[in-house]
């Protein structure tokens, strides 16, 4: 496999994901509805009840809207990653994934390229949301939008890898929705996306530790610090490790013939 072959293969997979994304325009708008509801409706109601103290990486008191924007960005990435995992299950059921994997390119490269393509699609949705948030008055430093780009990409890779790991173990398409609901909502709500961990500790010690051990919390904090031009080394290390482990488990456990074997 030469570098040119790898680039041609990755470009083909990226174009396929972009075409699917363009053909499903409702997917882009639906991805923005959930975070915008939190930003416009819920944040306005919670602002008085949930005042945020000075915490890193912020240098002064902030409004609740400012606090939750990184978590809402991670929410977009989470839902897109899991939705892309659904498409992997569908492709496997229809047999198109099996056709893709007859390529002379190594299977790990093909699956990881698909994860990267999915992650790049997530970036389009995240920056679309950040533009709307900016018009709503929730702004980060201008250079923060650039420094957050690698964080967005790494978190998207982590969540997509987790989604692929789960989809590799789901044998039927109809079972996917129930499993994803069991994964997505606890992962999102039991994290630092909506509330600081110290507030969770005030409510319950065991709840705090669940949130602290949640990989999604570390992804949110990596994004939060990156938006304000800072690096959270602990979050970065944990996200990298989880991405590598989930990717290895997903690639090793993916069986494209599962869907075709029942036909």
C-alpha cells in the first residue's frame, strides 16, 4: 500500500460520507435542534438557578450559556458518531460493507478511514452550531476556534470508535436504537457537559465519581480548555487512550459477513 493509494482510498470514503450527508440535509438541521434547544430554552431557565463560579479555564464568572457550549459541541459529535455507527450496521445488513472490504486495502485502514471521514463530517456540524451560538452572544476567543479544531477531531474519533465498537457487536439493525439510547443519554447526562463536577459532588459523591470516570466528561473538558487556548493534559491523555483501545477492539471485532449470513 503506497501513500498515493491510501489517499485515493480515504478521499473516496470521505466523498461517500459527504454525499450521504448532503443527501440527508435534515440530518444537519436535526443535529442542531437539540443543542440549540439547550442553549436558547433550557439555559435561559437554568441561568439563575445554576450560577457558575470561577473555574478553569475561565478567568472570571461566566453565564450558564457559556459553560454549556463546549458540552453541546460534544453532544453534536456524540449523536453524529452514533448515527454513523447506525449506518455501519445498515451497510453491513445490506452487504455494502462487505463489498467495501473486498478492497485490497487493509481492513483496519478502511475502517479507521471511515471513522476519520465521519469525524470530519462532525466538524461541519459543530462549527455550524458555534456560528449560531456566536450570533446568540456566546463567544469564545477567536483563536480558540482554531485551537479547538484538533480537540474536536480527537473527541469525534473517540466517540466514533466507541460507536463502531458497539455496532460491531449488534447483530440486527432493529436492536441498534435501543442500545444507543442506553449508551447516549447516560453518557451525556452523567458528564460535565451540563453541570460542573463540583456541583455533582455536592449532590452525590457516587454520582460525582460516575461522571468523573465517564469518557465523555474528558472529551468535554478537552474541548472546553481548547476553546480557551489551554490544554488539559489529563483529558488529552485519557481521550487518546480510549480512542486507541476502542479503535483496536472495534476493528478486531468487526464482522462484515454477519448481515449477509442471514440472507
